[in-house]
C-alpha cells in the first residue's frame, strides 16, 4: 500500500514516517495487513534525513490540487493529514490559517474522493475545538465551541471528514489530540508552544518564558504516544467508528505548576529557575479556553493509551530527544 | 442604510423584502434606527413583483465574488443570507450543496470583511445541525451532530459566522429556524417539503404524499413568524449575543398525525383523505434525525415568538396564502 503524510517534514510527520518504515505494515480498508510499499512525505519544505527507498519526498504547496492529484495517481490508499497552521499563527494570520487548515483540508478530501479509492484518512484535531463554559471533565457529548480561528478550522475539518465518510468518499477517523509535550526543537507559533518550551529550554540550560499562570490546567500527550495513537487510529476497524468518527484521545491532566514540579524532581531546582513567568494575554485567552481534562474512556476501550504521568513524559523526552551532551551537562549540575 | 437579501427571489426572501419595505427602518450596528434606502435582492433568477424604487433586483451567481463586491461597493451594512440549496437537494447533489451552502457563504463573509464596514449578517441555520442520539428536548448546550450534508454545511456556516464575528469582520447572528410550514407554492427539494405539502395540496383539492410515519415529530414555524424572527434577529443588540451567536428559535412541536388532525379540524375529513402515506427512506432518515423540540427559552427572553399551535398555522396559511377561490371551494365541500 501507498501512504501519504501531509506535514511530512514536520516534527510529528517525520517521526510517524520513521515508525511506519520500521513497522512496515498497516491494515487496509478491509482490515487486511498490507506491506507499506511507499510513503509520500508532502510538505512545503523537503523532509530531510530519509534514505529509505520506500520514501518519496515531495516539497510543494498542499493547496496545489494538481500536485495532490499527481500524488494520488500513484495509488494512495491511506492519508495521515498532519499539515496545519498552528493555533497562535492561525490567530495572527487569519488568511493563512483559513487557506491551510480549512481550504487545503477540503481540497485534500476532494482529491481523496476523486481517486475513487475511498482512502483511510487520519485527521488530527485538537483540544482547541472545545471552549466556553466547560464541565470539569469534557464528555463525548459536550458541544464543540472553539474560541480561536484554529479551533474553528479544526471543527470545520471534523464536520467535513464526517460527512465525506458518511457519503462513502473516504474512510475518515478524527483524532482529537491533547497538547503534545515535550516537543523537541525550537519554539513554534502554537499558543501551547510553552508547554514544551518550559521543559525543553531549561533542560538545555536556556531560559524559557511561561506566558500563563501556574494554575493553568493542560491535557498533555508525549510525542511517543502521539505517534502510537496515530497508528492505532489508522488501524481501527469500521465497527469501532460506529460510536462516532471523532475520538477524544487519552492524556495526562496537569497544571503548569505540576509540570514545573515534575521537571524539578527530574532535573533539580537550578533547572526550574530558568523559567521566567511573563503573561501573554493572547496565549492565556486561547489556552485558557481549552479543556484541561476530558473523558477518554471510549478511546481507551478502543486501544489508545497515554503516558502514566508528566514525570514520565519528561523522562521520555530526555531519553528520546535531549541532545546527549546537554542531558549530561544538565545532570551534572544537579 | 442599504440591505442585501441573498435568496431574494425565494419565498422567504420576497416576503422579508415586502416586510422591510413596509417597515421602512432597521437598527444599525450602533442600535440607531435607520431608514432603509435600498434593498438589494440577489438570486439566481430575478425577483419579480417589486415596483418600489428602493428595491434593486440582481440576478446572478452568489459565488461570483466580483458581483458580490460590486453590490457591497454601494455600501451594504446589513445582510440577510437566505440563499441555500435545500436539504434533499444537497443530499442528492453533493457538489451543488457544497458550492452554495459552504463556498458561497464563505465568500459572502469574505466580501463582508473586505468591505471594512462590519456589516450585520443574519445567517439562517436549521434543525438539521442536530442529530444522532438526542435528548427529548434539545438544549442550547447540546452538541451539533448533523446527519445530512445540508446540516453539515449549515453547521460549518455557523462556525464561520461565529469566528468572523469574534474577529470583528462582521456582526453575525445565527438563527436556527424550525421547519417552515405552511410554505405556499410548489413542493421543493427539501426533505421537509411534505411538512407544507400535506396541508397545502389537500386544501387546494390536490393529493399530497406523506413520506414519513404519522408518529414523526416536527418543530415548526409559520412563514409569518419566520419573517418576524428574521427581523427580531437583525435588531438584537450586542449584549443579547453575549450568550452565543446561535439562537434556537421558538416553534411548535407536533407529530405528523397531530398536523393532520389540525387540518381535519379546520378543513374537514374530505380534505385529509387527499393525503397518501408512502414512505421515502431518504426523507425518513434525514427528517427523523432532526429534533422535534428544543428549549427556546433564551430566544423567548430575547423577544422571539412562535405560533400558538398548529391549527393557528393552518388558519394563517389559509388567510395569507391560499388562493381565494380554492379556499372558498374547499370550505364549500365541508
């Protein structure tokens, strides 16, 4: 089978690609195990670091329908649609967010439909589709009420995936991801960027700004389990989707203060002193509108899992991602 | 002030136009009463029957951005966006539904935004945004869960109106209308067309097909009160929208059996014998997914009202719309 990953040069895209290459197999629409023959990584820049002959790197605009049609002509039967303009950026640049998060998703669904192959489409949604007056624990029946343009665009994507699936154009599955922490690399324009930054930067000996109050509650998932969840979501059989195509994934519910305490436990007090508290009203408004916890029992019953606690997430980050010298250096300081 | 009605040649559009001409005034964004200087009626066909010099009839494609921009150049500050492909047609012709109900709405919002005038936009939504397992009485907090392409397109429109309003591009108000009954004229391609047909056709001495079971429960509003509601929705002040921009309008909850009983009471047993019961699975599936009742207390508090009962709706139809000779003829037969 041939698989497309949009946002294939991004952090999750590359990691997912490596995992799929290592795994080598995925279930097709009929639930049969198939060999992954080709993995197309589409992104605005070329995904680097792939020597595997099964990987085809495509650098181009996801809004370019001709490009997409060309990719599908080779016989794509599964799509992981990860390409997105992140929350803070979609708020700062409305047109860009609409173009990538709404128009490109719509066009991708239309290309899937034109292919006549009814591809599996794993669509990543977000905590940002919720908002307003929320119960302490969001339920599957809680109304979507996004408070940011990003959240609106994701909610629209969910509705389209659902309808395209109902009509038999695609076989869609919407995974509502918790905030991913700890993301390696540099800060990005997500309103939640700090949820990685306040761990990652101090561990590398750098200062990090925390733009929200310590009481802010977040719903988090490590990159490791996010990748695993994408694959579990792809492998779900039709019966699993009868309860609805949108699935609230398990996560860890922690306050920012608890995150900092976990970091201190793992890396010592000198590390957490590198966090500077400086409120950013835009970030506080957006992140504050997201649920800090939702009921993930349906997802758990379907085989999704999450990290056991935030301390484990910090340790996994150090193991998987922290540049070796810095981890050592940091450990030496404690 | 200048006002645009999309779908201006349609049944609701023309009626709204006449009401606005008669009324002569509307509140602007600041809540000040303004004279209606011009009423632009845009539709795919020319709206007929308007001699009033304040009316400008435009026949054209609502997806034509250049046309829309031209209309807005004259200084539109209020829009009643009624143009839509109805439920049954959007289900039968997916592309047409997406083009008119989603793309055209999106483009209209963008033109409103480009105008820089932050126009008031009254967007009509529908019972069709709800579906799935519903409580007996749908609440304002009940999640949208559309089961038809029309419902999905309306739900997307709601999300966009909300975000464009939040960002200050428009001043939007979403009115979720009950099913309108009794519509005059011919049957249309709405799945709910029968909700008017089973009253209108028998009163004119013609046979009507009822494609759903007598137990089917509907949430109904007369044309008279639908028009009144559109105006109330336009006149709402900013404070009224703090509880959310989508408003579930009051209606009358009746089963089809109760509708037929009301018709019999008004027009006699010979009339209801003109109804032929013949199930249509597509109509049953779509209409059966809609709520038969919702909590409209917020709307009532904001000044919206509905008919007192279905018998009153039938009598209003006879008064307002039934061709005089037929009403007489029909009365003579009882």
